[in-house]
C-alpha cells in the first residue's frame, strides 16, 4: 500500500492579512497530481485541515475541491482534527462521507475504532488520534487526574494498542498506521504554530507511539523525521516569514507485507516565495538586485533616516505582495533596552527621543509645547490632584 502523508492545510488562513485561498487551491491540486503520478492509495491528513473552528464558506469550498481532486486522482482520504479544527464540524457527516472514500476520524471516544483498508497483502488499520486537550478529553478517556498531553496520549495509546492486539489475534501480522496531532519531543517548531499547551506540558515522547508501523504526525509546520517511522510532513505552504527557509514537502510511505517498507520525501511546488528585504525606500524601488522578490510575499525593513510617508503604498507599486513593513533608523540600536536608553536623561530628552524614534525630530514649536506640558504635569497642584 502506498500512502501520502500531508498535514496542516490550515484552509482559510491569511498571511499578514492577505487571503491565501487561491494559493491553497493550487497546492492541493499539486497534492492530487502527486497522487496520480505516484499511484497513491491513501492520503492521510493528521489535523488542522482548517485554520478556524468555524471556517468560512469559501474555505470549505476550497477544502472540498481539494478532497474531490484527491479522490478523482484515485486515493482514499483519512483525516483527523487538529487544535485549529472543530472536531464536531469537521466530522459532521463522517458516516456518509466514508462511503465516498473520505474518512474523518474526529471523535475521541472512537479513536480505537480504525479505518481498515485492504491491499494485496491484506488489511491495514488506520487509527486517528484527534487533537487531545487534557481538560476536555481526560474524562472521555477515563483518566480524570491527567494534566499533561503525555498523560492523555498514554491513555489514548493504551486503547489503541488493546484494539490492535485483539485484531492481530484474528489477523496475525496486521499492519497499522496512526495519525496524531501532537508536539513530539525532538520536533522543531516554527513561528506559525499555535501553542497547544493550556495549563499543562505540551510535548509528548516519540516512544509513546511504539507498536505502530508508521506514525503520521501533524502540528509542526516543517517536514522532519523524529524516528524512521515517526514523521511530520509539515504544512503545504509557509505561514510565517520564519518558514522562508523551509522547502515544503510530503512523505511517500510504502507499506508491504511485513510493515514499513520505505519512506521518500517529495518536495511540493513553491506557489509563491517569501523574501525579507532591508534598505531605504529609494533603493528598494530602484535597485535591480531586488527584482527576484517582485512576485514574492515581502517583509521590508526600511532604513531611511526619516520615516517615509505612505511607504507601504509605494512599496506595493513594485512589490504587489508586500505584506509587512517596519522602520528602523540606521543609527538606532534595536538591541538596547528602553530602560537603559532613558537612564539619566531628563523628561524633555526622553520625549524628544520618543518623537524621533516614531516619526522625526521635534520642531521648535513642538519642543515648546512639550516643555509646557511637562511643566504643567510637574507643578505642585498637579502632583497633589
């Protein structure tokens, strides 16, 4: 059986306020293309299918188009809910969609009820562990005193191992694949994941998944290998400038008669690049060395001596996908803490410095207004008011 592991689609997410639905549409088409080219039997999506618990109608439409394209390409889909999804909404109609090859495993009380799919060697059991928030799920799993994600996952895996053992008594050598949405020790986080810790320890050990042939993880956004059989595929698109160095990918997983036979990384196409640019507004608009970033999402640090007026509008004449901008004075020291910068300075010097940092040096008239305001504020009657 050939399995394609992708995750963290985050359909409906924006990038610094920019709608990404068109980009997500394109990358899901690319995933469907890989299904067809590599004769994939099953696509697994371990959580964060949507970016919000109540996705927009447009986000739902993009997601459904992606599911339909994957099914047309020939693969069955098995998906779980992540910390961004609403398990109830994502799993609505799960019994109906399963008949069409879309298996949505979002119920904590049914995480030990796998989807069983057959290949030429027999059955493969696909278990899905949706995102497990300890405060919400410990009662369902029968561990009322559990506080950490590791405690909750242990309870979930105890149920799964018991079910798998019972099935292997009937079908010796039954192969297994597990989908889980969790932060596993050894994984490397990026800027765009939402913390899953609410009053407890969020990480879980990789050993918690022992006994399963392949573990498809979701939550962290870069492709990475925790163990040979325990992997994150990462998100199909970058969702922060901190991911500019990531090459997005999926894992192509082969399972044979004895279990995991091999895993191959396949890079996804770059839908739109990310660039971080630094310079004066004049240089950024004129310098040909920045031409490669004209079709990228761009984050800019301006170094003009004075903050340019309406700089973002000007930048977007050359970089239409500029989405973030900040201004740093070339003589400023961003490493210096504010308390150290103002130590020993008079109130009027501090006020002058603030104006210079956020705008430009105060004029003579503005200086007089600042001096009058400080004199009034420090007057005895003001102090006793």
